[in-house]
C-alpha cells in the first residue's frame, strides 16, 4: 500500500510550504529516512524525509510551488510506476474553485483563522491532543498557549498564532487528529455561540449539531476532579481519562513530565491509581502523596559503576566526524556514541552540558542522521558532560533513565554509570559502560 508524503507544518500558524527543491526524481528508489525534498516557510527551511522504503511516485508539485499544509504531494509506492490515484493540484496562490465543505449534519462553523494540527516530525501522520488551555469563547493572543500535542517522539505546547476569540474547538483532549486537519477556529469578534465538538462527533453519520460551550468543557481534566458519591447504588462511571489508554500512552503536559523526571517519579502510578488524565504540574503533588504500597517502590536498588580511561579520544574524532559526516555538534556526537553502546536500533538521548540540556534522536546508521529534538523528551539515556568542570567523582543516585557522567581524571577521563535496577540488569549495566568506555577511548569503534 502506498505511503503518502504530505506537506508538513514547520510553524504553528503556517498555512503553506514552499518546495525549494526535490532531492529525488519520480521513479527513484528511496529508503525510510532519505531526504526527499526541501521545504521553506517564513520561519524555517527543512529537509523532509521519506516515511517508508519504496519508490517516489505521483509527484504533485514541482520545485518553486507553494503547497497547503497537509496536502499529499507524492507517494512512496511498491513500484516505480505512478499509481494515477492522485490529481495534480494547482499551486496554493492560483485561484481555483474551492471544494465544497461537508459540514457535520447541517452545522455551520464560525468564520475565522483556522488552527491546524501541526507536524512535529517528518513521518508523523497524526498528533494526540493532550489538553486544551483555552475554552470556547475565551479571548486569546497570538502567543498564548492554545493546546498541547503529543507524538511518539515529543510533547509540545502549541500557540494560538492569531489574536481574537476561540470560536470553535473541533477535537477533544485524548483524541488524535490527522496532520493538517483544522482543530480550532480563532475569530476576530467574540462568538455568540462558540462551537465545541469531538472528532468522533464530526465523523459520525448521526453527528448532532455542535453544542454550545459549557463551563469547564475545555478545562484540563486535572482541574475538576469530583469525588465519587458516597452512597451510590452502583459504581459510578470513571471520570474521563481515568482509564488507561489502550495504546499505553500517558497524557501529560511537558512541565508535568519534566517535574516527574527531575524528582524520579513514575507517572504510571497515577494511571494505576485511577487519577484522570491529562496530568499537569499540580498532579505531581498528588503523585508524591500516593502511599508507597500502592505500587512498586520508586526507591529501587541503585547501580553505580565507574570506568577510568588513560585518554579521551573524542577530541581527535570530532575533527574527523566534522569533515567526513558533517557532524559539527559535539553533543550530537556524544549522543551517537552513547546510543550505540545501548545496543538498540534507535534511542533518545539527553545531553547535559554547561547547565543546558538538549535532546537527540539517534537512529541506526550514519552519524549524520542524528537530529536534535525537543528538550522535554523522555530519554532512554542521559549523558552528563562534566569534563570541563572541577568535579572528579559523582554519586547522585538513580534517575528516571540511566545516566552516564563524564568527569576529568588527570590526563584521562572517568565515566560513571548510575541507574536503577529496573532500568538495567547487572549484565546490561556492565555491557553499557564497557561499550561506551571503549568508544570514548577509541571512537572509530562506532563505525565497526
């Protein structure tokens, strides 16, 4: 089945993207992750990768064309032949007859600026709405946080992008919306009857007219948590978000995730306790107050291992990586060496250096494929670079992910691994430290 290549959203208020150039020609074989084309908006220029292995077919727009966000501009097919299932679209600035919209069962949406589901990753098809920060009818400024969206790689707060009033919310917290779909409308005038509905309601053949906003409709689930009635004849229905999601995702704001990570807390305990999602900063206090016997103790057995190296081989390797792989970012290089030592196909690595923290996505393959990502990632591994500090030894205890800390040791280097027993077995911890120490001393091992 062909895979669609869509025009991604690089900015929150972006309507179109300009195709700067194609790196592949129709009929060319491509692999997942290969750069397909370069897209430009008023804020950024970015290379877009192929979402799957196959052949580039059915190219809908040439270099220099502006294409609406979310439009399909090509397919990745099993053969090199065009499928003929797509009709070449007119450029975004060419007047054309707008397609007739199919409102849900006679409903009419308010007029105003459309807010679409952004693409946070190049192979992303949908985004999960974690929570809305505004309710229908609320006044908003362009830079106000409107909602939080989560993909399989990151969670991000999305700005309104327009000044005005929330005239319509077209998806609910906990729903997944396709990239490019309109999920909200910002009007210049205060709406008399703001709309709120779910994606499921819009898709249903029996969808009712949009209901007017009610108090608390768009508030985060953590804002109002009514206690169960004391003398109910039957068990009450669980609050929205109280049941674990079938896909295992935990809905939480970036701040809540960061606080849980910093304090070594497991958001999964809130799920087990039936606490409604999405989780926000105030829910961290609820998590801390949970009795320890309610779930597995967070003070798991810690492991601490240290390796000393006679010299640090990364400095010389950095020059080689810059010239050969175009890898200028030393933190990205360290992330690549650390991820390779985990022995996985891909990993998310957070690198802490000079008090700053940066996240990296490290796929299997060449060093040049490493990309910086959102700092609020939940990493598989944390790398703390203290080589330029006066600290020579650390014993900070286990965190939410295994931590490798680099400290100076005379003319050489000391590497300390700290982790909880449920993160790595003793054998895995020894293997990780041994592999990483070897790569730091002789980085060319990364290529073997």
